[in-house]
């Protein structure tokens, strides 16, 4: 009998506690005024590295002959690039294609006929010095390369530039929040949260350049210009109304 009474009291206490907790949860929390700002920072940086895509294109009556000629020329190109002080780990094959060149009878009376094979072999060359771009292009074209597919500039210290842009974005975000708070008749309170996003904006690749550029007496002119590194932040602050 005593155990039943204790169990009944325990059940009542639990029910009362649950009811109290539910009531506490139903009490609305006071709304804290907030200010949300977003800002972007950017820095301009001169590129200090580049990647060049260099190709060799050959044509022959058979695929084997075209590939053999291509391999000889591409090997000469790679050796010429290495002679400029570029290590092997900065040179990699990026594309290799064998394309049959076929003639089709417009009237459909004769079967298709393959007349030759086109072989294209491209390599990517990473340069950690901008002043090597012209000499490498000259050497590659002189050694037999007949395609310069692209030239992309980059920044080796991209993280440092990104952090600088991020600091600018944070400063702008806070300054905007302070202006908004004063305009609303109060003051800026503590920071609640902040989110960052980044957008590294490399310059557009320089399009295909013809071999004619290397026929000039002077080196291929290359101007890296500058690149823009951007970072954005979104911040949430408390707003302190004036009393």
C-alpha cells in the first residue's frame, strides 16, 4: 500500500513538472533588435605565376605516322622548355587526340574515305616567374610548337591577398552597421555572428596566339596586368536603442 502511495505522488510530481516546463516554454522571449550588414572587400594584385598550354599538331597518311612525327616534335618542344630552366614537374600532358580526316560523298554513292590523320598533343607548363613567359613561348615555337592554346596568370600568395580583402570587407561591414545604428537613433551592440565568402577573380586567359608572333625579331610581348581578389562578409549585430 505504501509503495502505491509513493508511486502516485511521483506521478503527480512528474506531471506538475512537465506542466511547468511546458508553461515556461510558452513564455515568449523578448525580441532583440538586430542589424544585418553585408560588405565586399577587394585588393588588386600583380600576378607572379602563369600557366601556358602549348600544342603540337601534325598530319600524316596514317595514324601511326602522324603520332610518330608528333612525338618527335613535342619531345623537342619539351626539351627546349626544360633548357629554359623549367623543371619536369612543372610540365604535364594535358591533351592528346588522334582525329581521322574523312571525306564523304555528297551524293552517297561512294563510301566514306579517310585521307589523313590529325594528331594534337598539348602540354601545360607552369611558370613561377612571369619574366619566363616570353622566353618559353619563343623556345617552344622555335622547336616546333604550332599551337599556343591559352595563357593564364595567377597569384602564388593568393591566401594573403584574400585575407587582406576579407579584413577590408569586415571593416566596411562594421562601418555600415554603425551608420545604420546611429541613423535609427541608437548604437551598435555586440557582434552576434559573421559569415564570410570569397571570390577570387583571375584575369581572362589570353586566347590562341599564332606562330607568326614568334617570327618577330623581338620576344613575344606579354603584359600580366593585375588581378582582383574579392571577399565578402555578412554580419549580424545587436542594436542598442537610446534610452
